[in-house]
C-alpha cells in the first residue's frame, strides 16, 4: 500500500531540461519511451503553456552506459508511427485530437 508521500513521488511529473544547438534550455515533461523498428524514441511534452498542444518525439542515441543523446527526426512517417503507438498506449489517459 502506498502512503501519500510514496504516491506523490511515484506520480510526480518527470521534468527533463534539454539544450538546443543555440544553448537555449527548455523544460519538458517525460511521457514515455516507445520502441519502433529496433530504435527507441522518447516522448516529451513542453512545460510552457503555449507549446503544450504538441508532443516532441526524439530518437534516443546511446553514448555510453550512463549517457544518451536525443536526436531530432526528419522522417514524417517514423514520427507518425511512433506517435500512433503512443496514442494506442494512452488512449484512456489523454484526449487526442
């Protein structure tokens, strides 16, 4: 049985701060990791109010056992397929338009 502190800790949003090529930092809420065709993709939701209508999908690239890079994806087909997997998993939790 979870006490209130354990419950809050388990369901607290995981915030990831990413830095773009220009050195600008942005905060994202971690939503999930999706595997597609042998690659892993991280699904993130921007924390800022004006950007919360779209998720960000990045390919996970391992650097070593402790570090990884997140790489942008130009292939619209891969983006859509990864997003569809995410939508299927969370159809009861999110209202997808």
